[in-house]
């Protein structure tokens, strides 16, 4: 009986969620697999470094947010003229302006200003398959918790 309890205990202890690095890798992998391949987005780079979610844009600009400062996450479908896909939006705590933006110079962020209260990442319409929008929301919310923050799914007032 003691052995049965011990085996049951080991199974339960080892069934916790993904690690921080596994969650980070999954988020980046899904972005790379589904990022928009149009002229404005095909050379964008999404990375996680030093506790920041960083989006380096094709045209030499970057945006980054301290992961623990993400308060809300929203993934939604969009269609504008000849483009369609999904947006992954992350929002700052208390609607504050915590998104650092600046010119990207040789992978070194040369200037930095807090100009916005949200950051948008674009992915292809095929991202809507396999329940990826919901899974990405959950993964980002979980990552924020792993970094000590408290994010929720974005909810509009009305």
C-alpha cells in the first residue's frame, strides 16, 4: 500500500506545467512558423531575452515589454484590404505606457521611449488552426506568471 501511494505521489509531482524555457520556446516556435510573410513583417524577429518580450521589426525599429508587466493578452482575427491573419496583443498594467520602443542598431537598442500601452504581433491566417489563438493566449499568460506577473485574457468593458 505504501508503494502504491508513493507511485501515485510521484506521478502527481511530475505532472506540473511546462518550464519557463519550454514555454518561451513554444511561443517563439509558433511565431516563426506563422509570422506574416509580407514585405512589412517577413523579416521581423520575436525573441525573449533578459525578461523582455522583444519584437525587432523589418524596418529597423524595436518594441519590447518586460514580461512581468504584461497585464492582459488578446489574440484576434483581422482582415484589412488585402491582408488577413491574427494579431497577438499584449497590454501594460494599469493601462500605463510600458512598451519600450526605439531604433534597432546592430541588435543593440539605441534609443528607448515608453510610447504605448500595448504591443501587436502579426501572424498568418493559418494560425487560426488547431486552436492556436487560445493556446497562445494561455501560453503567454502562463509565461507572465512564471516571471512573477499576473496577466489575464483581455476583456473589453462592453
